[in-house]
C-alpha cells in the first residue's frame, strides 16, 4: 500500500466509501437515467421565460428603444444594470477554476465544473444587454475593427466601451475552452460506458476521440495550468474594464478610482452567491451531497463574507471621498443616493450586501444549507441593487434641474431581464442532464488523498512516534522506489528523504 | 492506418502500475502506451516521456497577440486614420493596454488549445482504439506492441508477472482515424471471427 497522508484537520473532500468506479457511477447516473418530473417542470418554466424574453426583445427591436423607460439623463437603465449583474455573476466560475487551481485549493474540484458552466451561461446572458441596447442591432458588427467602406473608419480603441467588447468576448472564449478541455476525459468516460448507440456516437464526437494516454494527460495538465495562469489576470481584467465604463466618465458617483477593485470584489461576491444557489439545489436533486459537501459550501461562504466586507469598505470609502472632495456635485450625488427618491435601493443594497453577510462569521450558519441558500439569494438581490444604485442614482439628477426625472422600467425591460433568466436556466438544465456536473477525472485525482475512506485508513499513523512512522513508510515502499507521487504524501516524503 | 498486434494488461492500483511500466521498459518490449482514467503524476516520467513544450507554444502565441494588438492599433491611429479623441496623443499606448492584454490572452489560449488538439490528435469525429472499456473509469491499461515474430504467451506471462489483472492479445489500429464510436470496425470483426 502507498501512503498518502493528509491531516485530519482538513475535512475529506469526498464523503462516504468511494472507489474510482463508484465516483463514475455516482456522477454519470443522472446522464444515463431519465430526468425526474422536477427537471421537466423546471425546463419547461425556463423555456417559457426565454420565450417571453424573446417576445419582449422583439417588441423593443421592432418599435425601437422608446419602448424602454430610459430617458434623457438615465440612458442606462435596467439593461446595463442587468449586464453588469450577470457579468459579475460570471466571475465565480473562472475564479474557482483558475485562481483556486493556482492556490492549490483541493476543494475546487467538487464545484469547478458547475461553476464554470454557470460562468459561461451568465456571460451569454450578460452579452445580450449591450447587444440589444444598440437599438439598431443589425448594425452591431460596427464594433468590430474590419476594413469597411466608410473610410475605413475604425472603432474607437481608446474607449472603454470597445475595451468591453474585447474583454467579454475574450473572457467567454477562454472560459469555454478551459471548461471544454476539462470535459474531454469525462465525455470519454460516458462514451466508453454507453449502452445505447446514439449516446456512444454523440459522446464519441463530444470527447474528440480522447483515450487518456500518458502523453495526452501530460499535455492536458500543462494546458490546464497555463490556461489557469492566463485566466487569473483575465478574470480580474474583465470586471476592471466593466468598471472603466463608469470610472473614466466625469459623472459624479461614477468618476472614482476605487471602482476596479470594488467591482471585482463585488463580482466575486455575487458569483459565489450564485454558485451556492445552484449547487445547493444541484447536490440535492442529483444526490451529490457526498461530493459537494457542507465543507464546500462553507468554503464559499467564507469567500462571501470576505468579499462582502470588502464591498462594504468600498461603499464607506465612496461616502468618505464624496465628503472629502468638497465638490458640490459629488456630495449631492451621494446625499440623494442615501436620502433621495431612490433611498430604498441604496438601503436594500446596504442591508443585503454589507449587513446580512456578516452573519457568516458564525460557523453554525456557514454550515447550514438552508441559511446558505437564503443568503445566496439575498446577496444576489443586493448586488443587483448595487448596480442599479450606481447606474440610476448617479444619473437621474444631472446638472440641469429641468431634466430631472424619475426612472422606472417598462414591461419590455422587465421581460428582457426575465428572458435572460430563461436563457440561463434553460442552459443550466440541459447542462445538468447531459454533462457531468462534477469533474470526474479531477475527483479521482484527489480521491486517494482526500476521500473519507482513504483518510480513515491513515488514522493509525496519526498517533505513531516519528520512528514508528518512519518504519511504516519504509515498509510500504519496500517493493518499489519513489515514483513521483511526492506532492500528495508530504509527510511520507519527508520521512523518506 | 496501421493494424498492429498488442499485448494488453490492466491494473487497478497505481502502486502496482508504476513498477510494471518500468519493468516493461526494461524488458525490451516496445511500450505502445499507458491509458489512465485521470492524470497520474509522475507516470509520464516512468513511461519515458520528456516534459511537454506546450507552454512555450502558448508563450509564442501570446506574443503574437500582443504584437497584433499594438501593431494594428498604432497603424490605425498614427498612419491610417489619426483622430483626436479628447486631446489624447495619436500614439496613446496606455489606452491600448486593455485590448492588448485581452488579445494576448485570447491568442495564447486559442493557439494552445488548437496545438493541444493537434499534438494529441483529437478532434470531433476522430476515433481511436479503446483497449479496455474501463480505461476511462477505474482501470489503468498498459499496451505492448508485439511484432509478428514474438511469442504471445511469453508476452502475456511477462505482463502477468508484473501484477496485471486481465491480460489479452488485441489486433487493432495503432493510430487515429475518422469514425464513429458506435460502429464496430472491420478489424474488430475480423479479430472476433478469429
């Protein structure tokens, strides 16, 4: 037997008695079986929402953006609010799969696949808003720098709005590639297990003919690591650039240098909340509680309380800076935010984002599934209000009091927003049915170090003296020499050398 | 297409697999490949592979992205159509950093993934021989390429001596081809008939 020792202070990442085959069985089961009634109901409801969204957008395109409630000063209403909200949600997946990979956080393996899928779907939803906001959407390709008959007249490369085009399309592409390269081995598993011809053929195509040779795996590891290295600054750059849309303007309330870090923290905050929303449901409906454990939820709740606090500090810093600037416009903007006609949105934001996540300092609540679920919804509501507050309450009163107006959305804007929920959940339901929602190969990779039954085999080693431990390790290595499992058996390796 | 004969062995424990792979390499048999359901660290070294240069390719693609962005935007704004945007200089390098960064990442990622697919010879529609239906599940598979002159029995006995579970002889396509995984290939039918 080979010793892979990991301290018991670390919770097992996989609960229950598992071996490699059991892991495959557990995670592939929903794909091979028929979905439950809940799946059909949910999928149907998502399609209805998507249909309503298409109708609302179609209406706005046919009659023009005059059917939206946006007016002279509030040019960006619900649509850009929703854009920033969705793109923020789309930050958790890559954070989990890339940054936590670089930090060697083993717990990411349980949640990265679903979180990355969520990222891709959220970015798809986000992308709809600036596209349909163009109004004359058939001219949307004007944002691309292509040789044209108008000069050629190029897009403005100095503008944050064009930076957004590049940032979001790059982010979507790279996330998709990262996600799909991880899916290849799992599709190969489904293909090799498949009992029906159709499934074998389709997953055969989806797996690209992956067979898992040593060299293929070596390149796969290299690819994952470099893509993680590339995605880490990428994920930080995307919301930074989104924040430039506001920060580079000279509108009071937008014109602040704190926006990039503040937006990134808020993105991680809302993204992890959405991951929690989805995973609490997914683990329950697909019976994956042994893979997405309470420990996973707790880890994400810790990140929520951290980023929620960062966002809170950012809100207070904004208030301080508006006073410290002693600029009439800045001070008025923040005074109206707090006490003006939109006071309710400011205080909804403060309550949901800053006050309520502080409850996660209590360990019992961090590990409570129902509380986690409720909080994840609360945080997402709060983060929606944050974007609403930034966009609407900075613009509804401009320098000319005669153009001050109260902005409310019309049914087309609300329908558009609901439609993106339809798009998001349609994609997620299809994903949960046809894709392995947990990275099977990665779980197998950590199983012998962090699975509960494998950890329990190591209990005897906990109480050994150094000398006894040394002899035990020597005995276990008698029949073969060291062959490179070194990073998983830190203690054993230390005794060995 | 090259149909070859293989002696195939399965293992279920990494601790047995590693010495087995080393013994195969010392034995003089030609190791065709080792198939694993997940990445097994150190197996590439045990199987005699050098480290991959994929990341160097990624770096080169990234540099291509950087120079494309800087080169193109500076050509547009200094030569093709200089414009005054808010009093910024025509060569406004700081304003181009975001797009330059994004294109660097985009080129590196897309280029690396395409190179990865090319080197591994994987693509939608590509088919390869699967030596064991559980090689993507819980079984490690070692395949030795057998010349016609070699004794099948000796090879299987040798594999058994390394601690293998199942062992068998398979005649199969060694490389990749365009095909569907639900179809049985002619060489598989011939092997079954024999």
